[in-house]
C-alpha cells in the first residue's frame, strides 16, 4: 500500500470517528487499519494520532495531514471523473443513498431499467433514513426529502411534495366526515415522530391568506410513513402524509381525502444531492433517468390521487 492510500485510510478513520467504522466501511479487519496508520507515521516520521484503548485524537501534524488528505481525495476524485467522462459507455460503481420509501417506490424501477441499458454500471444502493455524510462515505448521489443544510453539497429539486389528509371509509363511518379543521383536530390521528422531527399539528393557509397551525389529537406515532399509512387503513385514525407515500389506496377507495377545500402548506420538496458539479457520466445519466421517471412538472405520485391538482388549494 502506498502513501496516498494510507493518507486516504487515515481520512476515513477521522471522518468516520473510529478505526472500527473505517474498517467496516472498507470491509477489512480493524488491525489492518491500525497497522497501515502506524506504517504511515513511520514513513512520514511524525506522530499523527494520539491513541488510547477507546479513542484517538489528532496531533498538530495529524490535523495538517487531514487537510492535505481532503485535498488529495478531491483531486483524485476529479481526475477519475474526468477520465470516466471520456468513456463512450458508462461504467464503474454508482453509489446511491436514499430514504427507504423513495428507494423502494421510485429508485428501484429506474435502477432496473438503467442497468439493462448500461450493463457495465454496478449499483450500490444504501437504504437509510438518517442523514449521512455522503462525501465521507463515498456516495455519488443521495435522494432526500428536504434541502440539505450542508451548503458545500449540490442540491437539485426533483419534484414538489404536497400533503394530503386521509381516512378510511370505516373511520368516516365511525366518526363522520369533518367539515372544518377544528372538527378534524378532535379526531384521533396518526403522526410522524423521530429523533429530529415530531409532527403535532397541521399547517394550512386560513381564509385571510395567513399561515395557521392547528394542533391535532395524536394517538399513534411512528417514524415510518408506510406504518402511518397502514394505521390509517386500519380505520382507527386519520393521517396527514406527503403524497409520494400514497400508492393505489385512494384510487382503490381504501382511503378518502378529507377537507379538500382547505389550503395546505407544501411539504419539503424531494431533492437529489451530490458532492460535485462535474458529475461522472454514469451519475448524470442516472439522475436524468430518475427525473424522467418521476416527472418534471407533475410528479408521478400525484396521479395516484384523482383530481389532486385541484385539491388542498383553498
């Protein structure tokens, strides 16, 4: 292993926070990482890490080497991307990360067709609902709901993401059809909750054109949209969900939109996120394929809700 490879290995250890995580990401033994970092220190003649049995910290020399390692990674990545763009046929490994439901419903069909067109491209798809460091973990593309907070990343909006209020016929038979948001707020709801987000209300535009918020009666909470959808299908709660989670439930009559004459605030849009503007040809072609599949103007998921264009517009 050469010095460049060892510097990039050191960068993995620091960015991932431990020797074990770096070893796992590279699919090698932890002892290999430790041995190569020691070899790097010997070759350079300086100590890079202060190590204990459970943790490590960078020395002053180590901190400088990490800066240079990031520059090195960027230069190598740019060189590889430049070379790949001269290939007539896209090839290589395309690493993608996405929230679970986006991957299952909208990326998998695109991946299947993409690899039929370009059999030289290997795809690694990581389903993960947590926000990860796509640069440190080497991903080419990430698909998320909401614009990233990291301003160093490139984010391109794929599609709008409107909300819909749904309940099953059984729920309506038990509780009746609410005619105002105040009536709806008194009924049992299923809502989204996670470590970073807890939904407790409905945001809407009132008759005066002002943004308003109404607290709802949450009796069931989960951090998965499909679980919330299943709860609404049980007839025990209503649910407010982004339209991209809806399949054939409305078309088949299993769920019915409620309060369609109010104006709901839009949910966060869906984005494709990537670390560099100069995308390899395989990444650019895959992004174009996803955008075409989802739809540039009207997202594909809105066709699952009849007349959705005219619903929740006030």
